[in-house]
């Protein structure tokens, strides 16, 4: 289950309905999907076949033309260089859609008033609409496996804002053991 934090408001959300409500004004969609269809070591083709109905439905409603499986781990060549492309505030000219199969990461979403961090993990599906100001980083395990959807793979280039806001926020992942107790967050400075 995702964990949403708004440091400016000292707010942390853990339940699906509250998370959806908080993200709705940004037009960001959040859902929980079943992970029991494939084993953790399933091939990309097996994953795509197991989720074919959901993939096709997302393509239909979002105009996506393709989907794939990304699998990033500490042994991924040039991992730090790849991550550096997305850990600065940016937008995209198409949606960023992810269904997390393994690992964890944080999407930081910014509107005119606040920054919302969304820690995603296995079973979380997030759709960040084109033009949404955001950045992303992995949690400490440096692992993420996800289904991605694209309207046009060339449109997924980051367009940096150069605002510097991202430098004020450090990733802080609580992970699956986080039970919702109040924790003083160092996300916002």
C-alpha cells in the first residue's frame, strides 16, 4: 500500500480512499491491483500476459499504444545515471503510468501550494498525467519492477523546471513495516 505524505501539513495517509482523495485535485490516479497472478521471478512476457486485460483497458482509456516491464536493481548498468534523469523536478508531454510489481520508490508531486510524496510499492498503480510537475527516486533497496504504459515512447522525455524545489526534499521510505504511527519526517526542509 502506498504511503502519502504532505510535510507542509504534517499529514500522512495510508488507506486507499484517503490517498485517492488527496491525489484527485492533481488528477493523479491511484489504485491497488492484485499481485497473485504471477510469481516474483516471472518473465516480462509472463507478466504482460497475466495482466493483459488491465493493460488493454488502460490502453483504451488512456490512449496508450504500448506497455512493457521495467526491472531495475542495484546491478543495473549505469543505474545512478539513469536515476539522475528523473530525480530533478520535471514534466512529461505524456502520462507516466506505473503498476509496481516489486521494489519501492517515491514520486514527489508538486502543485502551486505543496509537495506531496507518494511512496509506491508492490500492488500500487499510479497514473501521473502529462504536464504534472514531479520527480521520482528509488528507495534504499534501489529496486523497482513495474509495468509501464506509453502513448509514444519519444514523449516520455523529462522537461526540467530548474526550480530547485526538488533539492529541498530528501527521499524517506518507510516501507512495508511502516504501520502508520506518527514519525517525524525529514522529507521537507
